């Protein structure tokens, strides 16, 4: 499949997933596709397939910034990098929803953070942790 075609497919899928997360996070379909990790795992499979098929064709690597720039000159590896962002940003958005629900944080406070997470990844995560800290009066994130 051409990189541009797959790019369009994963972008529309991500947009739909984020729409579910923002508009109807408690719906049955959101619980299955997002909280059941169907879409993030689909992205992970696409990422794996792109590297498995095209990884040996690409020059560069992860040893320096120049190597990374060279690696991402291959369109399918660049696409893999984009899918990586889509997958991990979505996982952060899912965590934000789950965490907010557990702490009783109103969706109206979480949604702007999630929009930032969708558009700017780490900035949205930072915004959510700040909102979470202010509302729940808990800076510490709970880990098992």
C-alpha cells in the first residue's frame, strides 16, 4: 500500500478515535475500541508491519539526530513514526479519561487537555497533570 494512502487511513482512524474519546467516552463502542485497546493495538500492528517490511530499506538509525533524519527520509518509516505518535498520544488520552473518571474530575476540565494531547502530545499531558493536581489536590501519580 502506498504510504500516502495508509497515512490517510490512520489519520481518519485517529480522528474518529479522538472524537469518541472527547464526545462519548462512556459509550459501549468507546469502551471496546479505546479502553479495550483495539485501536491502539491496531496502530501498534501497523507500526510493526511498516518496520518489518520497510525497515531494512531505510538508511540511518537512532544513534544521532542526523541518523534519525536520514531514517525518516524513507516515506514508510516516516509514516511509522507518525503512527507511533498517533498510538502513544491516543494512549495518553485514554489514560487521561480513565484517570479523570477514577478521580471524579469533570469531563469539561479534561477535554481541553485531551485536545492538546491530540494536537501537541506532551503539552496536553502536562496540562492534564496540572489540572489533575489542582482539582484533586494530588500531585503524585498512582502507580501499582
